[in-house]
C-alpha cells in the first residue's frame, strides 16, 4: 500500500487526469475518467474510459493490474460508480480486488452515485481520500458535470479572427486568416468535443466539412450539428450529403416539421432535433442545448457564425471562449467575428477572465471563461 503523501498523491492523480483526457469527445454521455493503481510507489495498472463510455477506467486499470491490485492505492478522477450497466459497479470491483486506499478527485453528481461510491469503499474498510486536484478534475469533465447539474451541455465558443476582430473580408473571403499551427489546434479541439456546432448561414457560406483532419485522429470527428431555423440548408449540401458517413444533426423548429423539409433531411441520414421557436422564428438556443444534452452530448464546440456566437453570448450560454488571433487587420468593411450584441453601456458588455494565452506560430490563442 502506498502511504498517504500529498505530493505523491498529486503526482499520480495528475497522471490519472492525463489518462482521462484521452476520452474527451469519445465517451459521451459518460464522463472521461482516468484511473491509476499504485503499489509501493510503482504503477501496477492504469486505465481510462473507453470509446462509447465502456469499459470504465477502473475496470481497465484492474484488468491490467491483476493480482497486483491487492493492497494497492487507487487514484481515480471521479468517484467510482455503484450502478449496474453492461458491467458491474466499479466500486464493487475495487472492493473485490482488495485495494487498501482510494484517492478520489471529485464526487460524481449523478443521482445514481452521488457519494454512494465512496461510501461503499469506506464500508469495506478502504481508506478514501477526497478532493485531490478536484478543480482540475471538474474542469476536465465540465461537460458531464454541466449536463448532470444544469441540464445542459458545456459550450465552448471558438473564434479565429484578425487583430481587429474580423473573420473575413468584405467579399466573404476567409482562407486562411490563421496559420497552420492554429488550424491544427482547432482540429484537436474538434476531436476533444462531442459535437461541433455551426449556424445555417455559416454552413451555406463556408461549406465546412466539420471533421477532424489531424493524422491519426481521423476517426475522432465529432457529431456535426447545424442550427437551422429556416430550413435553408439544401439536401445537396456537403454536410447533408455526408451524413451517412459522419453523424449529422440539424436543430430546427417544430413548426417546420410538417412541410416535407425535415423528411428530406432524414432521408439523407440526418437526425432532426426539433425545438420550440423563439419570437423571431429561430430555434430557442437554451432549449436547443437542453435537447442536445438530452441526446447524451456533454460538450460542444461552436465554430460559427457571428450571429450564433452573439446570440449565445447575449443569452449567457457560453462557458468558455477559445479565441485565435492572427497578426493582421482587415478593417471595418470586413465580416465581424460577433454580430451586434445591443450593448448600450460599456459596463453592460459580457466580460471574461483570461485563463491562458499561448503563441501558435505567429498567431495567439486566448482561453477565456466568464468573469465572476
């Protein structure tokens, strides 16, 4: 058994978190969990949530550890489950394996667990240490936690603009504003999210593939979601035509469901997500996010366009911004990254806190979260 040592606990929990990150975008509706089993300072087993959400991280780690799990310390980024699914509860498996201690980063808010996993371990005489790197664990699984605790998924808004906040020239040309390193990071973000979301206007204008095209990650493309409240996306569009190869969903309004437009999309292999319309006839965004969460999505990457981005900001539905800025300027006649927000006073503008800033070649990536 590994003795309690805060520095050692953080070291192995950091490894468990790194393993958990491998599942982001690939395990929904389950959380991305990492697990490390340690015996006398040596790793005897490790695992992370597998594609589709099963097997769980603890099950994978125990399988690799075998008899080495007896008397070991288990480092897991989320409280072990206690409910039955395709496999038995992870908490029960850890008890049967004979672990002596468990270091759990954060509690699972799922009503089926919610403290009962830790309680099962303690009832079996296993020491449970809670809260090691909890903030990091909650940040990694922000999507799953948002879905369980708020009933909606986690929204990351991705923007790529010039220094003056333009995403295209007055003619609509936008290739390429940012350089290859920034574009590669954008593709990695797609692989780490359950879905990529665009508005219908952007889909029609840019004809995006919305897939991950990084070497080795071509199988990690997310669900493609287009928000189209006016059925402007033709069945011949590339996104629709490729629906048979890549999961494609269209969020539309219930009012358009009876005139044959939805039927044409469905025939092409598209899944229609019908939600109520707001006053202007467009899909109500909060309802749309709740409907997507109801289908199991936990985290989405919103890539365009300016009207959708502005609407999400105005509604307070943006949880994170990833803003790529290229060292150039287009000017006031260019296409703005954000449509009008209707802000009358500077004090009323949405404000964000910069979490990090990174150079990607000549470009800069700022990561921001809403200010408290």
